[in-house]
DNA sequence: AATTATTTTTAGATTTGTCTAAAATAAGAA
DNA sequence: TTCTTATTTTAGACAAATCTAAAAATAATT
């Protein structure tokens, strides 16, 4: 069993692993709101527990055991997010902090029953995939909206930025999960995208487009 | 804001206050699975935060502020228990440990939405009253089953013992919340109670009867 | 390759909550 | 009242997670 803090480190290392491999001490420190020295201490502890592979000055990677632990926390986080949105009418920009706490509740029965209660959702309110209890993810076929060309069509199925500010902005524009969009034009000057959303013309910045995930269909 | 540990102390002190007033150090130590010395330390801390009134060697009482905090934790605990039983199909003897963790999640929005989602329940799965957000309890008119006389009738509306062993025992006997019972005889020899439950005769020990709460009607 | 800058680690201190062992106080019995 | 017992508190130590400041290693630059 891991402590609350250890679980948080594992989760952050898991997420950062998707960007850089191995993960640097400073990157963890930044994400976890702490100092590099503290990270080094914790990494040593996790290394002794065989949850991470650690080589001094070279950063860390998760061991198989550490990865499974991390994925389980991600699973819990995302299931709770679905609960908050689907059952308690939270907005998609309100769920993160609460799920951050709920993900540490220790009870397999609870999480399996929650999964069932929510009807085994495959994605969370931001379109992120929810692993099953064995740690397996369903295949996702996302494309960043910013990569689409004129005439391309698709459905919004996820976002890659979870800040409240960004999510509220999308909400205001009507760019929520499940909506169909068609690209009218990609402006060469600034990379902004002209698109059609429910017969309405819309222009979004390249910055925004980069964080909207589309499934072509 | 209080720490997880502080919250637990406040909750225990609150519950013990119903038995003895003020609450003794050793009583807290026993309930919280720790040593008297640790309790003294924590009590001093809570006293400095004005959550308890503390006189050396004389035990503690909750201040108004401490009491409100404690009641809020009890509220959260009981609402989560209702959720687990009503929505996730937990048995009434399975909910305590998980609720013990869930009660510490910090989010007023969460708890108000949960309350609404559960349709503002007045009692938890053991018949214990759920305070409203201001800390007010609905009036309860319980009588211990062991206090009833021959011919008395009523509905089981609560239990005053929450161990899994006891609850499973009741479950097996069919003595669950909402069931109507009629007293046939109180055996003088051992205080055991003969009763009628859905046209079935049943004999329960005085020990069991003491922990079943009845609303006469 | 030598120097500078950045990143990471060590060493030692701090905070929270806990502990043991000993001292102080309160309560009960003779 | 005095002795004995039980309860509570103090003093000092410990583990977990953090911090600052300084040292060490790595990376970047000239």
C-alpha cells in the first residue's frame, strides 16, 4: 500500500512519462508544487519499493508495478470525474480538484461498483480514456483539430488541456464533446481555424485548436 | 481548515460526548487506536485552534466551532453511507470503512450535490439521523427494543451498534430497517425478547434487543 | 577543452503526528 | 488521612515529507 503522497508522485511520473522518458526531477517538482530536493528524497523511497527505476542524475521511469499502480489511480480519477458530471451535474471544468482527492480512496469494491453504476464509461468528461481494472486502455484515434485540412469533418472527442479557463472558453463557444465540426479554412497567417459548428461559422485560434481532439468520421 | 487527523479527533470527541461529558483522554485513545500521550498532544493543538475546551487532567469538550466541524463530518459520513447503499448496492455492514475515508473529502459543492442526488435523506442506512448543512438534526423518537413491553408494536428505524458482525446477524434474522415488529413476551430469566416479525415468531437476546431502535406506531 | 550555467543531490533542519518511559495528578481503599 | 492504583501529562525521540543552502554532476557555450 502506498501513501497519499507516494500515489501522487506515481501519478505525476506516469503523466510526465508520456512527454519525456525518463522523467526529470525538476519536471516532477514543478508539477507537484515542491522543490527538487524533496523529489529526490521521494524518488529514492519509491525506488526502494521498486515502483520506479532510478539512476542518479538520469531521472526516473516507472517499473511495471509502479505503472499499474499509477494507471489504477488514473482510472479512479476519471471514473470519479464521470460521476461528478453525469450524476452530480458538475461542469467539466469543476471536476478536477475534487477528483484529485477522490482518486485516493482505497476500496476496490467501491471502484468496481462505481464503474458499474456509471455503466462502464470508456472516456471521462474531457475525452480521456478510462483504463479497465487490469490497466488496459481502449484504443483511441484522436487527431488534433489543428492538424485538419479544409473540408475535413469529425466529432469532438477529447481535449488535451484541462484548465478551467480553457474548458469554460470551449463551453462558451459550444465546442463540447460529441459535437460535429467541419473545417472551412485554416488561415495561413496565424494558423487560426474557421469551422462550421451546427451551421454556425466560428473562428478559433491555433492555440485553442491544438487542444481539441477530433475523431474523423 | 483541519487536517485529516484533526477531523478524526473532532469526530470521535463528538461521538464520545454523547456518553460522557467531558471526554477523557483514555477514551479517545482507545477509539482512535493510539496512546494517551498522543491524544494529549493533539488535544493541546485543537485547544489552541479553539476547537475544544481543555482543562488539564479534566478531559475535553467541543467548542461551538469544534462541534459544527464535527457535525459536518458526521453529515458527510452518513450521506456517503446512503450513497453506497442506495446507489452502489453495498450492504449496511460494508459501508463504514469506506465512508470513514470519504468523509474527509473537502468540497461543499460535492456534498450539497450529493445530498440532492440522494433526495435529501434524513437518516443513514443504520437509522442514524443526517444533520442538514447548518448542523441541525431532525427530531428522532427512538425507543430501544429492549425497553418495550408485551403487546407493544413498532417499526425498526435504527441500530445503535454498527459492527459488521451485529449487522450481518440482524440481516440474517430479517431485522432490517422499516420492518414492523410486535412484542410477544419479554423473558424474565434472561431478558431475551420473543417477537413477531412478518407473522414469524423470533427470539432475540437482550444484548441484541438493546441495539435495535424502534419507533412506536 | 575549459568555463559557465543548469540540474540534481546531499546534509542538516523543520513540521506533523506518533511513540516510550518517567513524572504528576486524581481517585479509591484501608 | 495515607497508601495504592489508575489516569494523564511531560520530556525526549522517531518517521514521513518537506525545506534551505551548499556541493556535485551534467549539459551547454565559447
